[in-house]
C-alpha cells in the first residue's frame, strides 16, 4: 500500500511490533509521509505487549535516525522477483536510478538473483486457501455473503487442498526464510521494486482481478514477510500517468534502524516529489 501511495512504509523485523493475533508472516508497521515520521511512530509501536508471545524482548532502541553512510556497503539490486508479474519498464528505470544514487555515494551495487520461485508462491497460495476456507466454512450463509465474492471464490478452492498439500504449502514459508537469510551472507542490504506495476483499477480486488492468480503482485515483498527481515518502501518517482513508484530497501533481521537510515539517506538524495500537496502559505 505505501508503495502505491507514495508513502514511507516500514515493515520491521517480526516481533519488533507486538501483534495479536500472531500468524506466520503477519506484521504491522507505520505508513507515513517521511522516514523520520515512521521512526517516530516506532518509539511507541514497538513497546512490549504480553499478548504477542512471539514479540522480541523489550530493549531500549534509539529511534532517532540519521542518514546512513553507504560508503563501502555491498547492496544487492533485485529486478527479477523470480515469478509473478514482470516489473514494468518505468518501475525498473526508477529503481535503477535509485540504485545509481546509492552507488554515487559510495555503495557497491551488485545484481542479485531472486529468492522466490513459482513453487514457493503457488504452495503458499494453496496453504492460504485452505487456511482461510477453514474459517469461512464456519460462517452462516448470511455472514459469508458479506465477504468480498473474490475472496470467497479464491478461498473456496481450499476445499480441494489435501492435508498433505497444505502442509507442503506451509513448508514453503521455511524455504523462503532460508533463501532470504542466505542472501544476506553476501550483501548488506537489498534494493528492489515494491510493486511490479504502477497501480490498477480501484474496482479490482487485485492487479490481476483473477482469484486463480491472486498473488502475482507480491513476489518482491512476500519473501521478507516469511523471512522476517525489516523492509522499507520509499517513493522513488512516478509513472508517466502520475502513479507513485516504491523503492524497497531490505536488511538482515534486526537491522531495523539501519534500514530506516538507508531510507533517510535516499530521501535526502532524491529529487523533491512534485505531486505531493504543498502546505498552505
């Protein structure tokens, strides 16, 4: 959402912000106009809450963010998600331009391979179908009629997911966790698009509007949910049609401040966003 709205959106390391109910890959985080505002909110959102048994131990974190010095950092550039929708040329160009700014300030930019593949994404899809249908089938017909028909049609395919298939699909989340962790043995951070396209019809439930292909747009982002790494969306330009483009900055688990610092550095380098409303004089 932050990428499509031109905002700074921060997904911290899982457990940094307590969440209830917890579930694999589920994470909360702030969406704000600037990285500084996101860091300000983290001071309060990251306070402990016993209701999340997976939350991280309380620790003092200085959420005052200074721009990162990127000299000497090895930063991966991921322009191929491995599956899903191909990123549009405007998206690729904007992310490349952002990477060029990191390079101009002393970072080493290296191409990196995808951490996701079709089997992982499809397995996750099947697992999520079964999981959600297990909840929807308990609803009365009246209650189910209030659910978006697209969601009912998608989740209804879970009827045909066997127990073995669901377990295998859940196992794909651990494959993502392994591939994302492995990547950070070679780079300090990763840059990529947030979304592969510049937007879609507001009347559609997803960019494909196809309940048989519901997750084609999340291939750049979902691995970090399952891997639990901090990820930040920062606006890096606009399409020819005026839609915001999001740059994703990802770091290893628990490098939350560093990711925000990288985002703040980029905010200071990028041109002013021409489409933001100006404050009244």
